[in-house]
């Protein structure tokens, strides 16, 4: 299957998953009801479920999955590390910690305010890890990122234990979930996600050069520092926005770049859009699986991606552990 066929097949699969996402859950809804919801709305119980629960979580799963996958592609190029992602480098952990800290110290903050807190946390962590990466090997960078992620995780849970109100409000969010969101929750984060995606696509040609190595990139006339900074901004926008609306979701940013390269090759002008498509498919599929795997129970999508992604992560460590 060629590149065009991969994109066409991916879009068809995504559209099919979107339809099934509106249908399946603790209460199954027939396809005709879904059609009536958008063409002949009567405010029935099933139609309200579609508009207030399943449609928002479907849209959010697509946006977050695509954003995390694209951020993962950029991160692996910047750090020249196949095990790098916004999760393994602690970027998502930093965003989560700063959001929990804000909810603990301040009350009544809106999502639009918490987004900026998430940006600060993810941005600060990214540039700390980036400074470490300039002076250390990829393996040391991975270990440093894992240590930073563990530190933020410990601090996050420490603040939650000290504040019962925050614990109740944030614990489910910290598992990574697209459940319980409304269409209005998408509005504050959508501009930042779109800017991050646009910036990533704009940088795709420079990512091809950076993948060749810093010295080669400089010899070809690329201002590496400037483009790495812009790429970092894209990662912060994508990861920070995703964490703000869905919590920290594991492994999408780590696994999808490798799957995308298997299908469409090494050109980031093709990898980025295909990774976004594949990330949306995987996260939406994981969310649907979490709804149907246990009768009457919904497993958060962050749990599902961890269960599905951990074995693949171990495979990647085994495959590339010696080379990094």
C-alpha cells in the first residue's frame, strides 16, 4: 500500500471509528438515532447522550491523539532519540504538576487560565530537558527525563494528599481521560492546538535536515538553534493543550512516530500528517475499547493506552537500547 493509500485507508478507518464512537458505550445507540441527532433533532435521551457526552469525547480524542503523536515526532527529532516523547521526558508530568499546584492553591480558575499554567509547566520542563540534552548522551537524556517525570509525579501526588478537594477533583483527570467533557471545553484549547499543528507542519522540512544531525544541518545552511526553539514551542503548545483538556495520556507520542515511519517512510512532510491521523485513530480506538471491555464500566483512555503501550515500549527499549 502506497502513501496515498495509507492516508485514504486511515481516513476511512477514522470516519468509521467516529461513527462507532457515537454508538457504543454503557448504552448502545442505533445508527439511525445518530443520523436523526444531526438532521431531525428531538432532544430524546439518546440524542442528548450523543451531543453532551459522546460527540465531545470523540472530538477531543481525535484532537489530543493527533497532537500528542505530532509532538512525539518532533521530540524524537530534536533530541535524536527514538525513545523520546513528551511523556518519557517529563513534559506531560511538568504540565500536570503545575495544573494540580494551581488547583490546590487557587480556587475557581477556568480552563482558559489553567491552559497557561499547563504551558508554563510543559515549557519549563522541555527547556530543562533540552539543556540537559545538549551536554549528555541520548541514554543519559532518557534517564534524566524519566527522573524528572518521577519527580513531578511524586510532587503531584504529594499535593493531592495534602488537599482532599484537589484529590477528588483531579485524581480521575490524572489517569488521562476524555470522558465528562463538553463541547465548550474544546474552545479554549483549540486555537493553541491549531497553532501548534500549523507550526509543526511549517517546520517539517527543517525536521528532515535536523534528523541528519546538527553538523550536517548547519552545513546545509539551517539555523539549528532557531528551528529547535520553534520546534520546542510547537511541542509545548501541543503537549500543554492536550494535558489541559485530557490529562496526561501515555505512549501515544512514543509509539505513533515509529508506526508512521514504517508506513510512510522518513520524510517528515509526510510523517507528521500521517502520525496525526494515526494518533487520532489509536486514541479514539483506545477510548472505545475502554467503554466496552467491562460491562457497565468505563476504563479511562489513559489506562488503556498504558496497558496497550507498555509492551511496545519494552520492545523499543530492547531494540534501540544498545544503540542509544
